[in-house]
C-alpha cells in the first residue's frame, strides 16, 4: 500500500513538473526564427500567388512604413496552403510577425521582432504622458535635422533605453523626430554591415536593405539612411 502511494505521488510530481516545464519549452520555441518555418510560409505564399494572382497580405494604409506594410494574412493560407501558422508567429502565440519584403520584384518572407516593438511602444507611452504634462519632449541631443535623443531621466528611465538588434545583437538607442514619432537608430548595425558586406550603395540611396538581404528580419521602426564617406548617415528629405 505504501509503495502504491509513493508511486501515485511520483506520478503527480511528474505531472506537475511537466505542466511547469512545457510553457517554458514552448516559449523558447516561440522565440526562435526557424528556417524551416520561414521556408514553409515562403512556399505557401508562392503557391497562393500562383493560384490567385495576388499575395496573401493584410490591407494597410499607403503611409505605413515599408518594412511593416505587408503583413501576411494566415487566414488566407490556412488550411489549404499551410496546416497552421508557424509556432513562433504572433497568430500562434509567438513573438514574430510574418511580413513580406520586396513585394514588387521578388516577395520574400521576413520577420518583425515583436518584443522590440513592445519596447518601442513602452517608450512612446512614456513620451506621450510626458508631453501631456509638459507640452514638449525632453530633448537632449540633435543628431540631424528632425532627429533627436531624449533625456531618459525625464521619462522615468534610470539609464538610456535601448533595444537588442535582431540583426547583430547590438544594443541600439531610441530616437524621435519633430512629430514625436519614436524610431530605433540602426546606425551601428548599418556601419557594421557596410564594413563587412560588398555593396555599391552611393549617397542618396536608402541603404537599409543591406540589413535585410541576409537576415530573416526587417528593421521595424527605422528611418531611411544613406551612405556618406563610407559611413551611414540619416537620409533626410
């Protein structure tokens, strides 16, 4: 009888541990940009386009920033072209939004890192609340025309907020424009890419695609950059 009780207790303990560990395991899986998932979605997009003549994307305003302008609508792909949305997709509890890049020439499936998006949204919320109280943002440095850093202490941060780049792992600062829009400053990543990759960019070209070409990600919340004397600078109108 004692042995039976012990076995029952072990069974209960294993069940509890399994229940605790599974969410962490699933969470880990949802944070990985698996190549096979990207490839499966890419193939589904191609087959959908062949069958319908259009791309399986959500409708977005024409003013939507280019790298988040064409989110994939999995409702159009599942179940005929894809059994279910990828496990790491937002639609399936993951931390990535699947989008299409280069839709006019050669549509490629890419990812938006939603954890980065949440960090930017948090910064925007604190900035909005500050402006409601003080009328103007707490400007710090002028980086270029309509490109500024803010005094992070005024927004309640102990240190300068930054986001981890999905491209390099660099910690990138946040900046604002004169309309209080918040962006990620990808200058550090772009400098690294210009140094490491062959390219033929010239002054006046938007060089952000150099980050996207060999990566599963797109630079969400970015502004245009160009190259000057071999280094990235803001591309201003």
